[in-house]
């Protein structure tokens, strides 16, 4: 049978009316409400996050209820990992909790081990940042080299500091690495290393 456009619209309209009538017959309560009432106040929230374990920077979706993580999975909309996560990324929740409880080994404040000491002691962020800045400044002032001899014995300008080294972490992404290396080079550092060096 060949359907004209008008026939098609008539049939579609009839089917819709039939559907509405059937729906009202099945559940008069819902019909009187005029529309389905869905509870949108669910306690579970899904939050986009970035995996902190390596510089790839995969996107994850974290589902949490109250203060507990219920599920973590790859973000399908993230351009880098497109929904996948490696085993480390799948274990992201362990940073915060273990077997449903707060992970007792989770670091929540900076720890400092004094030279010669075998003990780590908690310090405030203010103290840690101030101490690092002070030591970098003092060390650079003391050991900065402006000139050195090259292989031919000629004196050349070098402007470098060999007394400080920098080691990067696999958690740093491209932008953070860019800034970290910029800072190191600006200070005259020449010894830069990375934990994920292959
Ligand atoms: S550790 Fe795995 S999931 Fe996390 S950013 Fe790196 S590759 Fe992605």
C-alpha cells in the first residue's frame, strides 16, 4: 500500500491518541498528574575528574554518595582516553578510601624529614613552601657559577647552578612540566630528571 504524506500524518495521530488512551486506562493516577513524576534528587553525584597517577591525564567519572566513592570509570567524552582507564586509573578510589573506609595511609598534610633524621614530621603548607623557597634561594646564591672553562680551556659564560637538582613526577601533565622546567632553567639548574624516564 502506498501512503501519501497526509495518510501518514493521519495514521501517526491516531496511533498517538490510542497510546495516550491506553496509558490513561492503565494508570489513572499518572494520567491525572499529566506527566511522569521522576525523583531527580538522587544522592549519587557523578563528577568529572582527571587521573593523577601519570602525565597522560586521562579523564574519569567519579560517582559518589555522601563522602564515599561508589564507582570510578573512564570518561567516554574525554579526548585522551575516550572511556578507558589503565589499572592504576581504575584503582583511583584507593587514594581516598580502601574497602569502603578512608585510606589510613592517605597523606593529608606535608611531611618533613630533617637532615640526619629517621622520622617524618607533619608541617604546614606555609612552613614547607617558605622553607623550600629559602633553601633554593640560599643555595643558588652560594653556588651560582657565572663562568667556567670549556674543553678548549677557554673561559665562557655559563650562568648555572649545579648545587640543586630537580626531579619531576609522573603526575605532572604537559602544562605543569612546562612551568616546572621553565622555573628550573630560569634558576640556572642543569640537572633535571624524571621518575618516568625510559
Ligand atoms: S595512570 Fe593510567 S588512567 Fe591514570 S592518567 Fe596514566 S594512563 Fe591514564
